[in-house]
């Protein structure tokens, strides 16, 4: 068997616990991280959370609205001008992605401080940046440190927490797609990283039974699942264990309907439909999402039925090199409509 070079990018240190954001100064000196520091964040998170960090360490702050190339360039210019030494991503997936991609391009250290458990980009050395050609993740910098404060993460709006569960249950389909690609196309399949991603999905399903009763414990379980799914991506050297046809559907809707739902909400609904096509436990996944109040229909997503159907028909074109259950030719309009109808996504 030919052994090609395989590089594994993992975080150096993960800090997780209650109220730990106030210990950021200790963590930084433990790791030998010195300023100037640059915080990349969004306007809501700046207002709600960033002052907790500024109380402990001096840092410049820059706000980003979107995870696109213009915002990356803006951050890079600022970082160069202010000679930033460490770039901190503080916020949801977008702020973290812009920070980690800028750190990668500038070869600076990156610290991930998630404020919502809404995505598994917290750990992954990949970033979804718009304007680079395709609406999929690109190689970025692995975090030197992750500071996951459960008090902060569980104070995020419930919709964001539910989105994280949606992003994580998606791994059930992603791993099936990966196995299929290995069988039909001889693609490399990493048993260990696939198992790790599946373990994350199992934790997320379990989380749906706990989170309504014990929010903080549920969020802790979820954050661990998100972190280990990111580790799976870092070990695989690609997003393959964490992204399959359910993500292709989500990316397709994001392209057709940019101001639409959260990433994890779309992945959750995509998982229901792709699990149906795979012939696996789609009803159980749907029930789990309903249990936590996550969207399972086009109406709840706020997306027109036609966009859902259109997205199903174009999903296979987004990443043609990544083989999935959608095959090379994808779904016809009639079959897409049937899938969406039979799974209750449209009525
Ligand atoms: N790199 C990777 O491997 C992965 C990347 N992603 C990417 O991540 C993005 C999705 O991330 P997601 O977090 O859903 O979306 P956003 O980053 O857009 O966050 C959604 C909203 O939540 C707000 N927010 C975040 N934390 C809090 C909080 N504690 N309290 C109140 N509001 C808060 C943000 O505010 P503000 O306006 O301040 O930002 C923003 O308005 C997508 O671009 C997706 O492609 C997803 C999975 C993996
Ligand atoms: O969202 C992701 C994993 O949850 C990343 O996947 P993509 O490579 O499809 O952007
Ligand atoms: Zn995702």
C-alpha cells in the first residue's frame, strides 16, 4: 500500500470548564503566548462577551460580519499594521473561521474561544470562507488553545445550541457516505477518524435526551462532541469524516438562499433526508431534533419548498470529487420532491 505524506493538525491545549474565560491570562502565560493580541469577533459577541477577555488581557478588537475573503483581508491588514502576534477567534463559526484563516495566511498562532456550541469548526484546522471559489472549507490554522467556557456556551441562544446538535448528528450520514466512496471509488477511508466522528454523533443524539432537563450538562456533552469531531477532521487531514451529502445539501441551500437558516439547522434537516436515502434511522434523527425544538421542516427553517427541492437536485455538483449517496448525477426534481415529502420536510 502506498503511504502518502499525511499531516495531522491538532490543538495544543484544550481548556474546558465553568467560568474559565476569566483565567485566560493564566492560560496564556502557561503556553508562553505573548501579545500583541488581536480579537476577531462579531458585533453581538463583542457587546456580550469580549469585555470579559479585555478585563484580563490587553488586546485589539476587530469586528467581522461575514466569513468572506474581504473580511479576511481586512483582518490581515489590521494584524500586519498592529503587529499582532496571536489571533483570537471569539464567537460563532464565522468569527472563528475568519480568525483561523487569517492566522494561517499570516503564520500566526490562533486561539479558539467559542461563544456558541453551534458548529464543529471550534477545533478543526479548516475554515469555510466565501469567495475562494466554493462554499466549502479550506485548510487553515489549528488552534494553539481552545478555551471552552461552559457558562458562556450555555448562555448562547438555544437556537445556536440546537444548531450544534444538527451539525453533529450529520456525521451519521457523512461517515456512511465516506464508506460508500471507499467501496465504490477506492477512496482512502480512515476507520479511526470515522469512529471518532460517529462517537460525536452518538453523543449529540444522547444530548437531545438530557439538554432539556440539564442545560449545562447537555452543553458540556455537546461541546465535547464538537471538539472530537474537529479532532477527527484534524486527524483525517480533511473534513471527510464530518461532511457528506447532508453538508452538500446545506451548502446548496446557503448558495441559493444566503440569508437563510444557521449552518447546523440546515445540516440537521439534510441529515434526515440523506439518512432516508441511505435507508438508515432517519425517523430517530428527526425525533431527536424535534425533541430539542430544532427545525425539521422547510417552514420551520423559513426556506421555500422550491429551494429545498432545487438544493437537493444541485447538491452533488458542489464537490464532485467527494463521492456520496447522491452519486454523479444527483436527484431528479421528481425524486428530490419525493424525498422531501416522504420525510415531512415539505408537505
Ligand atoms: N471550519 C469548520 O470546520 C466549520 C465551519 N463552519 C462554519 O461556521 C459557520 C456557522 O457558525 P454559526 O455559529 O452557526 O454562525 P455565526 O458565526 O454566524 O453565528 C450566528 C450568530 O450567533 C451570534 N452569537 C454567537 N455566540 C453568541 C452568544 N453567546 N450569545 C448571543 N449571540 C451569539 C453571532 O453573533 P455575532 O454577530 O457577534 O457574530 C451571530 O449573529 C458557517 O459559516 C459554517 O460554514 C461550520 C462547521 C465546521
Ligand atoms: O461544516 C463542516 C463540518 O461540520 C465542514 O465541512 P465542509 O468541508 O463541507 O465545509
Ligand atoms: Zn458543519
